[in-house]
C-alpha cells in the first residue's frame, strides 16, 4: 500500500474553452470572469496525466465544487 501512496496523478477538469488575445489575458485581474463556450448543462472533461479518462457534471455542495463522473472513457471512445 505504501507504493500506491507514492504514485502522483495530475487531475485536470476542463469546463469549457475560450479564445482571447494574450494582451487581454494579461489585463485581467483577480476575480475576472472568462466566458466559456460551454453551457451549464454541458459535460466537463476529466483528464488524468493529460489523458481523457471520463466525462462528468460539475456539482456544488455548500462551498465545495466537485465533479460527478457520468461516464468513463475507454481508449476507443476518445
């Protein structure tokens, strides 16, 4: 079990995408809002070490944000 505890996995969740010039990004301050190409009911993408592993829904419970996995991706579904 100790070996499993030493494994590092980087989890990334993509809610949507946006395109903007670098100059606009550099002008943004704390609390800035970025418009994404996704609607609130759209699925998000869950990546582990850069590989798409699942799709999910964003959930807010109290002051915490999480992702509920709706489907796992096989290598053939990507």
